[in-house]
C-alpha cells in the first residue's frame, strides 16, 4: 500500500505557498551540497514576503533536512 492509497482518497493540491517552500528548500539543499554559503537569511526573507506561516514552514523543513543529514552522517 502506498502512502497515497492510505490517504483515504483525499486529493490535495499544492498551494502556492507549498511550491514556494519546496523551491526555497531546494535552493538550500543545492547550496549545501555544493559547499556554498547557505545564506539562509536570504531564503527566510523571501519566505517572509509570504507571511509568518511560510517562514515557520521553511524553518521546520530546513531543520528536518539538517536533522536527517546529521543522522545519516552518524550512521
């Protein structure tokens, strides 16, 4: 059973904010993998243009990404 099958058939469309957060996290990950300066403050500023919720979501996803990286590195 896939995750989608388990979702009791409720279709969810991505919002503009969802796509924004995904794009910003993508930029963060690309910078991280290239070894560039992360410039997270720039990404947070872009998120802030879309409200406090976007900033909180971006922080949450980046924190999760960093936690997953740390777990992988420790293994």
